[in-house]
């Protein structure tokens, strides 16, 4: 028997919480396991219970929705690393701005609270708006655990490790949450430039960069054309454009183009990886993180031919083990790590392995 999808409702309105719970009670595959009035109570609940999905309001007392999203990202989800957050909010302001901010801080979707003309909560509209999104996320995101005997691989040690000049990151589904957890730790672990391809629509990557900049010790920015690649800087590929690198003398610069999507992805990690291979050759460390599909695999083959090192996120900590799983299946990964040890593994690779 398949276990039901467990849901925690977080909203300061008791009326809305009751209405949402009542509407979801009609779905046989969804079970509401908790109902709390703010983010603080939600975090306390998550310390004790495992939950698949949180529905989250933004405007709440004591701890609002955005602060809750940030806390979840900083903790990596605690007992719930693959938990999805669906924002359902009646917060005043631009719905598009709120949607962008919610997604940038790790929510998988944002919907406004449906309200009938009479001001009442229409249960059918509420159920039809929420239940399909929950199922869609779980269809894509329910992780398949690793067999108990499988252990993360140690980082490879070699003479080129200490000569690494750049870190490349490919990530998709579950990426904003993974990046908010990993990048602040990665910035503390090294001073290298970091180039990130996160599959996102146009405009959303700017908000992602701005939210990451608040948490990272390095400068974080959405990449622009002809920008120099510099140490202690994180470059996010803009949604809807491919990000490449080119070398001119001693200068390495970013090139953006509007070419067609590759395998449905724009930006594409394949394109970044292929362009980086001749620029940095064996001085590249690439990280392939949670994501649906196989973007990055063909480009990773180019990186391996140039002598680069590739780490993949493990299955149990990935929301979707598509991209990293494809790297592993193709025999292109040098090591596999859960997200919560990835930054330490990078630090160990860059220092201990080279004898620094």
C-alpha cells in the first residue's frame, strides 16, 4: 500500500487552515498531519515529524513565510530534506513579485488564496488549486532512498586538486533550496569563482542571485555579457539565456547568447561545461546537483576529457536524482556526496588532497 502524501498547513488564519484541511480531506492520497499558525510553530513541528509538503502563508505573526523559507533552507530541511513548500498567500502586493520571491527562497510554487465574490473560501477551487500541485511535486520530487549498504565516496586526491581555478554547478528541480544551503558554506570553503546554471525562467534568476547574496560572503550576481570571471564571485546564469566562458589572453569572460534550448534547457549546463573545458582544462571542479533530466551529462563528458573533476549529489539528499544520477550512470562522477557534506568535501579536495 502506497503511503499518503503528508501535509503540514501553516497559516495564521484558523478559518483558512480548517478550510484547506477540509478540502484536502477529500483526496485519498493526501493526509493533513498538522496545522499551525506561524513559521515558528512550523519549525517546531518539523523537528519532531517528517512531512512531504508544507503549505505556507507569507503574512503571519512572529515568523512570516519568507523567514520560514530561509530557516528551512539554512537547516537543509532537517529531518525533511526533500520536503516541498507550496506558498498559498493572500499577502497584499504584486502576485508576480511574491511568486518570484517565494521561488527564489525555495518554494516549488506560489498560488494566491482563492476567494469567492462573497468573500467566502470556495472549497472546490481551493482543492483544485492545491491538490494537483502537490501531486505534481511528489511525482517529480519524492526521493528514492539509497540502499543501506551504499556509502558516499571519499573525494579523489591527486596532484591537480590544489590547482583548481573554478567551480561549476549544474542544478535544476530543488535547486534554489539546495543552493541556499550549499553556497554560503562553499564560499567559506574557498575563494574560487563559482558559475551556476540553475534551470529557471527569465527574471527569476535575478531574485535568486539577490537572495543568495544576502547569505554568502562572496559577491553573488546574475551574470551579464562580457563580465570578467573573478575570484570570490558567484555568477548565476540568467533565465532564458545560455552562459558560456571565453578566454582572451589572460582574461576570462562570460558570454551570454540566445541560442535555442539544448534538450529543453535554457540556460543549459551542457553548454557551460563544454565552453569551460578548453578554458580551464583539468583545473575545473564541477558539482552536479539535484535536478530532473540529463542536462550536464554531455558537457560533463567534455570536462572529463579535459581532466576535470566531477562531484555528484547523492540520491537520498536529491529532490530528483535525474541530473546527478545520469552523471553517475555514465561513469563521469569522481565522487558522490549528500548535500550536507558537499562543501566539506570540496574543501577537503582543494586542500588536504593536494597536501596544503
